[in-house]
C-alpha cells in the first residue's frame, strides 16, 4: 500500500538520492524515466530540494511503501496555477502504478489548494514521457522554453537540441 506525506528537511538526502537514481547514471536505466542518454551530471542537489520543501505555497510529497520512500514530487502554487515537478519513482519499482498514484495525489493537493490547473515542463526529447502525461489528461501546449545550457545545477547536456514543453491539465474544483 502506498501512503503519502509531506517531506521535511530531514528527507533532503533521501529525496536527492531518489531523484538522481530515477534520472541519472547507470542505476536510472533500470526504469523507463532515465535521462542518462540526454544529460550527465546532477538532476538536483540538497540545497534545491531543501528550498522547495520549505518554500511558502510549496510542498514536496513523499510516497512510501512499508516506510520506504519510493516516489516523490513537488507541487507549488505559481502564477495562479499549480506547478508540478521533481517527480521521481524508484527505477526498480517503475511501471507498477506508483507514478500514476503519485501524480493523482499531486493533482488532489493542487485542487485542494483551489488551483484551477496543474502545469509542468517536460523535455521534448522524451516523447514517451509526454505521451504518458497526455494519457493522464495533460494537454500539450506547444509552448517551449529553452534548457538552461551552461547551468550545471540542471545537468550537463549530451545534446544541443534540448527544450521543455509546457503541459497543462485542468483540475476539478
């Protein structure tokens, strides 16, 4: 059974390890969310995770099974809508519904905050991931933003064509 709770500063190291394992390096290849062919370097760091855990209008949700953190995500109120990010599922537990349940919980939290929609940015080089979100009701907007080349806090690109597309889903009020 999956349970959810809000992260605290004591969770920072666990969450950094979880996010890194889902997206970077060889360990990430155990799951389908890996970005190892697109980016080297880090996906996040302790300072960034601590900042979103403690920021006003922000929550990091931790999904646990038997007391072990198996997924996480960040939900925030931003520009009158919900923002969704820092989404990670333990790569050895992917494709078992944990991601879907975690996304649903994030949508519930944002709706409870009275936010009309949830927004996220997804790498355009990840059509499989974009398709997964579209199947869950997210709409592609075609609105692109550039990858922050030169800022190694977000990784070291292995390609010169990285960009993000904004995806949006209306929330039931």
